[in-house]
C-alpha cells in the first residue's frame, strides 16, 4: 500500500469532529495526560496553541504530537529545538506514555525518530546538546568539537507500539491528502498517512 493510493484504500479511518472541551492540560510526571484526540485537533486547526502544558520530556512530546496533527511546522520545530536545549532529556530515556488512544500512541512512537535524526545531525557536526546559542570564536568552536560524541538513540518502547489496524489520514492545513512523494515513511510504517514534517533546525 502506497501513499499515492489513498483514494482507493479500504477501511480508511474516518476523521469526524468531536464536541470536546479545550482547556490547557498540565502534568508533572511520567503519567500520560489526556490531550486532544486527532479528531478534535483536526476540527480545531485554527487554534494553533498547544493544549498541553508542562516542562517535562513527555509534555514536550505531546505538544509535538499536537503540532504534527495541526500541520503547524513552526511550532513543531520550535518545540524540537526547545527539547534539544534540555541536554538532560536523553531521547532514549523518554518514558513510555502508554497512551490509551491507539492513534495518539502511534504518532507519539514516531516522534523520537525525528528527534534522533535532528539531534544527531547537529551532534555529528560538533554541536552537542547544551551548546551555547552563540559560539564566539574559533576557540570555543574547537572546544565543542573536542567533546566526546554522544549520539542519541531511540527509547525501547517505540518498537512495541502496534501498527494501526485501519489507515489514519491526516490532511495538511489546506485539507489536502499528501501526494505519494510527500508522505512520511516513518508514519506510513504505522499506517498513518501524513506529510513528512520538517524537523531539522539550525
């Protein structure tokens, strides 16, 4: 099944509007909050503010989930960069959210792949996590490059998140289904059709 075959897929999950309340959500431990569903977010795309509050790795992940569904790439990249600037938040240590919503859980399982790719790209260039925003001079740059290269890796739980039994289509902000070449292969592996998000920064 390929991305360009969306119009003839069988068993595509219908996205319907739900009348759910929208209040900012907050949590301060590894217990997953109850953020908006994919359906709610698609019905409220004009509200680009993430509904999840909090300064923990999981809270940040849930905001990324929201931005992906909203197709709000500026918010997504800002959140990824904010996560990068918390060097104590190792990607491999992100706790399993054990989200009871299958679609939300599947999207969350893909996000660490983007974090690893974006972070390791900078780390391999000599910019480890925790680097200053402004590097003043060659001496400071060489000092950063001399530090041991510690690459990020995926948390173990992402490999155990099940593929969705029915295809979930997340249209872009204009309501269009992704073309074949624009689909995210990471999401397709879990039966989710969505545009490939732009997650690299700097």
